[in-house]
């Protein structure tokens, strides 16, 4: 008795689902829905990686700016100190010493400025590299999800051809 009820229910379930599958474009609509879902998933992953790359790039930029400002301030302090010594030497009549101290202060300030610029540029490149790597990773994931959707679509098309005969 139980077997006959289960067999009857299975026949009803199969009988009611076959007309739904036999509808025209059922599998196309199903494939399109799956494609949209995978596309939005890929877009979300890409956007998340873009945002992460932007945050890392911004953090590196901020760090480079902070280091650059600190080195500029250090150069300014050294230059001011040497300029003050040069002014005292000039007041004492030691002109060659004053000129040498001014040149030395300018040289040190320029060297620290260049060092800060190099550090800033290195951190910018590092942030850009991280951001580009995350962009490529997001594109690969997006492409993989697109391929997955196309495979599912082709499989559904082949499966749907069986019912449309």
C-alpha cells in the first residue's frame, strides 16, 4: 500500500514538472537567471577588491606624505640652525665660513627632500601595485564566474532540447 502511494506521488510530481520544463524558453530563462546571479556575484567581488586596493593605496600615500613631511621639517630645522650659525659667522666677519654653512644647510635640506620624495614615490608604486594586483584578481574571478554561467547555460540548452522535441 505504501509503495503504491509513493509511486503514485512520484508519478504526479513528474507529471506536473514535465509541462513546466516543456514550456518554451524555460531553460533559457533559467540560464539567464543563473548568469545574472553569477555576474552580480563577480561584480561584488570586483568592487570589494577595488575598494580594498583603494584603501591600501590611500594608506600608502598617507604614510609617504607623513614621512615626507617629517623629513622636510627635519631639513628645515637643520637649515635654520646652519643659517643662524652662518649669520653669527657673518656678523663676526667670517664670510667664507658663513657661505660654506649656508651651502651645507641647503645641501642637507635638498638631500632630505629628495629622500622624502623617493620614499613617497616608492610607497605610491607599492600601493599601485597592490591595487592593480587586486584588480586583476577581481577580473579573473569575474571571468571565471562568467565562464561558469556560460557552461551552465550550454548545459541547460542541451537539456532543454530533449523536452522541446
